C-alpha cells in the first residue's frame, strides 16, 4: 500500500511555535519514510497532544503509521477522524484505508461500503476503484462457494435421507419376511398336528373296522356252530322219530320208499324254518340306522 504523507503549511502567527511545529512535522515525515513507525507515531502524537496541532493530515499520517505497526484498532480511530475532513482527496484516502482494513479482516461487505464511500468522495481515486472491483469479485466467489457448499450439503442430506429410507425399507422387509416365516412355521405345525390327528382317527377307524369285522366273523362262526348243533339235533330227532313214523306209515299201508321221501321233505322244511328264526334273533343291528 502506498501511503501519502500530507504536510500542511501553518499560518505564521508565532514564529517560534511555527518553527517548532514544522520541525516536528519534518522529523515525523523522515521517521515514517525511514520506516521507523514507532518514532513517527510519537512525533505525531506530540504535535497533537503537546503542541495542540489538530490537522486532518496528521490524523491520516498517524493512521498510516499505526496500520504499518499492525495496530488496526488505533489506525481505525485515526482514519475515522480523517474522514471528517473537508478535503475530498484526504477524505477519500481515509475511507479507502478503512476499506482495506475491513478486507484484511474478511469483512468484505463492510469493506465494499467503505470503498464505495471513498469513490463517492473522490471519483478520480483509481486505487479505490480497483480495490472496489477486487472486493466485489471476492464477494461473488465467496457467494459461489457458499452456494456450492449449500448444494453439496443439500445433496449429502438427501443422500443421507435416501440411505435412511432404504435402510428403513430393508428393515421393514426383513421384519415382514420374519413374520411370514413365523406364520409359515406356525401353519406347518398346525398342518402337522392335523395330519397326526387324522392319522390317529384313521387308525382308530381301521381298528374299529377290524373289531367289527372280527365281531362279524365271530357271529358267523357262532351262527355256523349253532346251525351245526341244530342239524345234529334235527338228525337226532329224526333218528328217534323215524321208528315211530315208519310204524305209523306201515299201519297206513304206505311203502317205505314213499315214506322216506315224505320224511325227508318234512325234515328239510323244518330245518329251513328254524334257521331263519335263529338268524333273526341273533343278527346285529347297523350302528348308523335306527332300531326300526
């Protein structure tokens, strides 16, 4: 940064004070040019505090010295005082320096406002115009970077939400699969129980059928035994009755052959009748039908 050291000619009122003031101004200028900014600050402050010199140029030069020393707070104070000057060039330089300090502190919006005021005070200040365009460009670049970061943050947030949604969907699917699996296992278990129950019932039915078949066999065997016993009884009765019957037939003058045929017919008819009556009394009723 190029600093402009402004010297003002003091009106000649007191030759002794004028000589002293001019001497301190010259010494302060030499110290500043020699980059002895600490000495220059002391000399400018002596002019203001001890010699009561209140000039806009001294405030501006004091601001330059503080700025070179890195004391931006004191530099701001001196520059703000210089902005009150009625001198357009000096006022423009003071605003420009305030813009430079704000730019160094990354406060671009404030810097742009100071530089705009500097150009307004002196439109011919080309340095302020250059700094103004530079700060404006930096602001645009920062805005673009912020927009890019915002867009990136938005995309990251969307990706995060998409991943969370996908994870939630997978978790839901896993939950549904597990529920379906549990239901299928439960259904298989019920089907297995039904099969076992059906098997038990079928086995019971088969056993019951076997028992009924065995009962029928036993009944049939018993009936056969009864028929055999009946036949034997009839045969015995026949044997006992043959004699008396033959005697009666002889008395009736019937031949033995004809008598034998009559006896056999009677015996056969009697046996058939007895067997029919026996079956009716011993036959079991159907379980699924009424007694009538």
